[in-house]
């Protein structure tokens, strides 16, 4: 529990760190702590105040947001099933050890659970490592599966841009020993299908290969030991200009300026089959075994993508690196391009919405005998897609229904609660989606208003006369037309009127 | 990281605790630690060995298990939507403070996250407290929502009986100020519909009311301060005989033997409207304001349940207590009764599969001004339902398909990979669920076998002759019949053959 003394001490810590020009990450951490403590004591009041919020970097989904989320999930799941994928699920946490050594510099972002006796656990950071653990544990050497679940990263959230600490990943992976590039091409086809279906505007899928990157580093004179760290510098090229990346390579990472400049020439290149052909002739790259292998496979990949008819949106891009340690072959990332809709463009920063690649060594890291299972997969990052669609819905003022209720059971007079309950039970038992107001004697106007607000299309009205006549008055909310329907035909009539054409 | 010295020290701790006849929970905890450490160092080898497993009390879901899970979810979601519920989602963790003081004695089972700087977080223990936090935070006073998500409890898992540390809850709740017992009756109707739909065999829904319990405790001479602890003793009556519960009340909790015996008379009672009427005349209970209120509402509830036609499976049961602190009115719990199927009965212990009740004070605990939002809800505990259905599937040898693939694109000769890829892209783009083997030159036999194994009903075979003739050979896997279909009619033909009647 924070108090004022503690807050002052923390403020002093932050001041000192800033003065000392400490590591920005550390300063940020201490500032966050300070804000936290301030929030806890509620400003200057010096009193503990309960803060009514979700944890930093997380959010609730309201019914309206859920309706949008369901649409996106449906599009994605439909696509995964179209490609014959099975589905699995794994626990939200793993043994801490399972995640150790898989994520390179990003490992610091893993959420650990408190040691409360028993095993040391961490929240999953992605769905790929749990998938590899699942394969090794169950000795599965051949599967095509999807998995949609939340993952957790103690990152600096930028929620307005769709960056959260708890967020969904939608993963599709193909595991097994197959002929080269056929599953890899299917993964790219899937990204293409999903982004087209969701109508998010124009997009581009950048493709590269870890072997081409490593070969390029080798011919540029990067020492073996610096491959991974130089790779993560290259990965920043989508957010930083080359000059800054270069100075990180030379200044922070101790690369020779010549090597950096050499890399600089390559990473500007992007294109299609023509570029691949050109690089296969490149006097240096073509001498490097890894690069040659990678380029050969890239050529094959582009041939398959041509058969799929999707090369128009694919770019072989030598600046694409991807941060994670476990990739071994093809890597790719899909980005949304300039939106046509200016309104949306202003408020949502456009960025990466899918990524993936080949990771042939990961399952072997879990197998006691190191047996490898080659894998390739794609992960759709749907939080950004949500952000875009949500803002689009806001802008369009489209009305989204959050329930599927077909009919409200209402009464015209008082003292008919029992009759309403009897009727609604009949409807429920027949599979009709029905609601009733939880009031003994609701006004008819209130009941009709409820339908208007929630988009219920029909009202079944019971009144004394109707009960005597064995009918129910069925009202169409939109047209206000009312007809008497015999009670025994009511279910059929509601079904008919609410079935989608 | 454990080493042998640490293991020996831990073994000594356990030995000492046992000698001292320490608290069994503590011994169990230390034994668990010891086993953990032993597992880590890999028995006697003294070497660290990585353990390939999911965390204790958790499991993966295989594609087959997922197929069963989807069926259960569908039945439950269909029911929730039939009753007009919206859906929300909340983060998997909450501020630790949000969960504090809501669960009584069960609070010790909450998973905390490690303090890595920033907020103190805990994994959610149920979906009810996050729901109440959501309502207070968004100032919502009126909603009917469902929420299906995993919750976390550091309990002693008994996985064969469907008890896990990570498990799903399917919650439906109605929040708002309404006329008494109408939403409460709907919750019971929902449990009745779901358990009937899932065909789990006979079931019984026990109902009671916290006010009746508290009134009963008062007239039996239980001091106010002991209400909650005596209530949690009563809650054990489904697992322990009365004699043991009585001795806990008197021995451990210091209740007078007379009061205990008095309680003993009441908690044996169960029945329907007749029992409620009888207790309304009970000379002692009828003098207690709380009990009288509770009994009055119970009578109303049974009247509504009669209108719903479901009293046959409902029992007013004075021994039902429910452990959680937050209930304020009606409480209920559904149990499966003796299964007809002996095979299943042997392996699955039958128990509670749904529970819930009214909690009118919980939202107010989160509101800065203490504004109350009355709520009533039900939680379906689907892990036990899974266990039962899973074992039923195993026993029946029913074959469950784990994909929805309609057609395999195959080739009869070599060197037709390109043609297969072109054809499958056409099918995918037309929305057909299609697969292709990831081999350059697969044998036709292997392709047909793959269909047999995975249940794919159709094979579209491309061969040189077919390509010349502009046709595709469509084979029905079950009947082995083959017909040539013009390429432009293929999509239509596949759709027709695989549409469900």
C-alpha cells in the first residue's frame, strides 16, 4: 500500500535516475511505479482509494465490441477451416522453463506468476511455443491446426493504436516433413484471403528468409556472433530511418562502418521474381551456401504464389527481419497501406496485422532426443484489425445489434405476468429467441420502446380478449402492423418472419 | 533451480512436519515442493532435466476434445442467446484488490502474478466479480449478459473427475432492479434447458435462499458472528454425513450442541411448495423477518417455475448453502443423478454441474458511492460435462471428424503439383473447404488413404487426360464412384454433394 512518504521517495528515485541519464527502460519503469503509487493514494489526499479499472494495457469488451470481434473471428475461422485445419487449445500459463530461451531480447516482457509453492509458471507470450511444446509432448509429427487465444506481453501499451498487454492471436500452423515451400505458400495464401475478406483496404505482404539474411550478414562481414543482434537492428527499419539503424549497428553494437554500409545497400532492395533472379546472380551472395538455398526456395515460393494468383500483393523485401529467435527460413509480415477513408486514416496508425514464418528447430528444443519437426505458420494480429473496424463502425453510425432476440412477449393490460411467462416458456421450448420484461405490470409503450432500442423485430402481445379467442397479437415493430395469430401457429409464424432469406 | 542439497533439506522439512503432526495442508504443500524439486533434478542423477508437461491441474485440448467442447459450447451459447443475452469479455487478470474480500475462505486459492513493477495482479477466480467490477466501472444498471471464459483456482486438482486449476465457466447473469423472482426463475429455466439439451441423464436442481439460511441460524441460536462459518459447514453436507458436519460445528467452530441439533432438524428438509407452506407456518421461522421474506420469495419462485413447467426437477433443499460470500438471496445448484449407463457411471463421479444465485450487494462494493445493482446469475461448470461426454464418446467408438474439409485435390500422375495448386486456389476462392497433400508427387493411394483417415468425402482428381478434356474426376470416397465433371461446374457440384439436408 502506497503512502505519501513512499511516493516522495519514489519521486526522488526518478529524479536521480533522470539526472544520471540512466537506461531509459529503467527510468520508464520507475516513472510507471511512481504514477501507480500516486494513483493509489488518490492525488494529494494521502488516503488510499480503490481504483476501479482494468489492469494496465488491458480492456473489457462491451457487447458492441464483442459483436465486431465475433465478425472478425468468424472470417478468420472460416478461412482456417477452408484450409482443413483442426483446432487445439493449451493452458494460459506454461512452466516458466518452457518459455525460457525462445524469445531473445523480448524475454523480459514475459509475465511470471508469483511463487505460491509448487511450479514456477509464466503466462504464454505467443501461441507458437506452446504449440511446439504440445507437438513434442504428444510426439505429433504431422498436423495442421489453428489456435485462437489471448497472449500476454509486459510491453508499453499504446492502446489507441491497438497495442495491448493482453491481446488475441489467431494462429495457423503446418507441422511436418513436406516438400519445400508448399505449406509456406499456403500460409501466405491464407493471409491474403483473410485480409481480402475483411476489406481493410490495400495491403502488402513482405517476405524474406532468415537464411538470406544470415547469408547477407556473412558476405557483408558481420561476425557470426553478431548475426542475431544485427538482425534485430534490421527489424527496426519499419519504424526508424536507415541512418538511425546504421548508427545503432555501428555505435551500440560495434559493427564496422563498412559492414553496415554494405548491409545498407542490400536492405533497400525489394521486388519480385526479377529481384530474386538478380540476387541469384549476385557475385557475393551466390557464393554463400545459406543465401543460395534461401534464394532458391524464395524462387520456388514465388512460383507457387503465381499459381495462387496473389503475387500482386507480395513483396520480397530484404529489410524484413522479424524479431523472434526461433525462425529458420521464410519469414513474412503483412502491413496495411494508406487507407482510402481519410477519417479512419487519421485516427488509426496503420501497421503490421499479420506475421509468421518457418521455425524448423523449435519442436526439437522440447524433444528429449532433439527430434525435429519442421513447422511454418502465420499469426493474425487482430487487435489492430478491431481498432480499425471499431472506428469504422463509429464513423458510419451503423447500428449493431448485440442480441438475436426474435420476439418480445408483451401484455396490453395489467395482471398478465403469468400468461406472459407461460407463453414465453412455450416459445423457448420451441427454440424461439424470446424476451420478456421483468416487471409484473409493464406499460405497453415501455415494452415497444425496448424493442426499438434493442432491435427486436416482433412483439407477441397477450391480452384478455386474445386469451379468450386462443390467439396472440403479433406486431411487426418496424411497420407497426398487427395481426392475430392462432396460438398453435405462433412458433411457425415467428420462424417464418425472422428467417434470413 | 533445485539441486541435491536443496532436495535433502526439503525432505528433512517434510519429515519434521510429519513428526510434529503439522497441519495436513502444510504437509501436502511441502511434499508437493519436494516432488517438484525431485522432478527438476531428475531423480538420482543430480542433473537438471527439463520436464515436458503442462502445469499442474491444467491440460491441452486435442482436436478431438475440441470437437466435443465446441458441441457443448454451442448448446450453451444457443440457450443463452435464446434468452436474449448479450456477451462481454474481461481480462484474464484483475487488480489484486478487485478480488480481495469477495470469496471468504476460498481467497487462498487465488493465483497472484509476480510483482514485476507496476500493478499487483491476480488471475480471475470466477466471472462474477469481474462482471460486478465491469458494471460499477461503466455505471451499467441494467444488462443481461453471458460470458464464457477460463477461471483459475489453486485447488487440489482431481482431473479424472473433471476438477482442474484452469477451467471454463459459462455464466449468464441478469443485473437490474426488477420485480422479485422473475429473473431468478429464468436462471433456473436456463439450467433446465441446458441440462436437458445436453442429454446428460437425470438431474436435480436444488434451491435455497441465504435469507432462509440466516433466519434458520438465528432461530437455532447461532450467534450473528458465526453465520458465515456455520454456513460453510452446512455447505459440506453434500460430501460429508451430518454427524461429521455437526462435530465440525461444535468441535472446531464452538457452536453449542443444542444449536447444532436444531440446525440438524432443518437441514434434512427438502421438498416443493408444500414444504414452503409448512415452513411459513413454522412457529419459530415465521417469527424471523429474514426467513419469512426468503420463504415468501421462494413461494413466488415456485409459482413461476410451475408456469415454466419445470418443478419436476427442482427441490427446495434447506441443506444447500454454497460457499461464496457474496450471495444475498436465492441460491441453487444442479447435480447429475445416477447415470443409466453403467460404464460411464463407474469412471466419472457424478456431481454439481451448475450453480448460482442472487448477489445484490457485490456491485455496490465497487461503486464509489456504494450504489447497488441487484444481480442474479448462473454458472455452468462444463469441465465435468466434458468428462462425461468425452468418456461417452470413447465408449461408443463414435468417429468424430476434427476438420470440415469437403474435398481433397489429388493427382493421378506425377508432375502435376502446379495443376493441383491452381485448382485448389480456384476452390478456396469459391469458398470450398479443400486440402492438398504437401508433396510434389504423392501416390494416388496415399491421397485416398488420407481421405479415409480424416473423413474427407470427396476427391477431385486432376490427370493429363482430364486437363486436356477440361474436366476433373470427382470421386466419392465412401462409394468409390467416379464421374468427370466439367471444370466450370466443379464448385457447384461439390457444394451440392456436401450440403447438409
